[in-house]
C-alpha cells in the first residue's frame, strides 16, 4: 500500500475520514476523557459510546436547521440546550438496555452533552457540509469513537479483570488489576494513536508538499492558526546617526 493506492482510493478515504485518518480520539485527541477513565470494561464502553452516538448525531443534525443569521455563540448555546433535553431519554434508554451502567459511568455520561463534536466541530466542520454528506461524515466520526473505546475497554477488561462483558475467561488465569486504572487507558490509547500515525505515514508520503497541503487544510477541520508576526528590523541610516551625534 503506497501513495498510488491512496490517490486511487482517495474518495473512499475522504468518506471514512472521521473513522480512520482523522479519528476523533486518536488523531485529534477529542473526547479522550471517557476513553481513558470510563472504559475499564467493554460494557461501560458500549454504554458511553451509545450515549455519545445518540446525543451527538441528533444534536448536530437538528441544529443544522438553525439559520446562519443567528450568531455563532447563540447557536452553540442552543445546541447544548438541545443535547441536555435529549440526555434524559438517552439515559433512560441506556438504563433499560444496560441496567446499572449509568451509575458506573458517573459524571462522564452527562458530560457528553458538551462533547467536542457538539460544541466545536458542529460549527467548524459538519454544518458547513450539505446534510447528506454531513450525516455520513458524522456517522463515521461516531463510528471511529466506537472503535477506539471498545478496543480499549475490551483490552483493559480482559487483561485487568480476566473477563469479557462480565463473563469469566478460562484463558485469563492471572489478571493484572492495575490495568483497570486510568493510566492504562492513556497507554493503550497512545499505542493505538502511534499505530494510526504509522499507518498514515505508510499510506501518505510525508514530504514537504504534503505538509503544505495539510497546513492549508487545517482550518477546514476546525483549527485556527495564528501566524507569527516578526517585527521588522530597524535600520539606522546615516541621517539618524548624524542626528544622534
């Protein structure tokens, strides 16, 4: 797999951009707190991912109908208020499907109301796209979050508790309970991010031209860079020297 393969299938990679090369957690570091802290088991991971999916998709999609004439700050506030309203039925649904998990998730489930895709990426990326394209793009961003948190949760549960979905595994004879602590979430997520970075470097040549194109497209993904303004050097002419004398 090389740059030629990537260019031939660039349309496909652009479609699944939020799932792979621009993964919400591994590439951008967004919504990383629940992945690190809450994903101590696969069941918890599925619960938080389900809440994240419902709140994010419905909120971003519904708020796309808000007129652009309304100021940006007001639109963001309206999105958060809508997510807060949607949170109650979402939490009830999760309690119905996965009883008792909402208490184990603690404050991280309510924090999904103000997650980065709702507060930030909705205005900087999703709402700039046409709705069919936005729906697909948003779906793959959510799917990317599902993939990361479920992998981390399953790995930590198997290694740290010797179970999967609270079912004991016969092969897991000596679990390491320390893996259930948040620091292991950082480590596993870091390894996954490194693998993604390695894959992207293998897929796309990291030459100067690529870096220039990447820097030009930074703002389209919601990032704003502040250029460094260097102060012009003051040149002292002969007239100024004569005046000083």
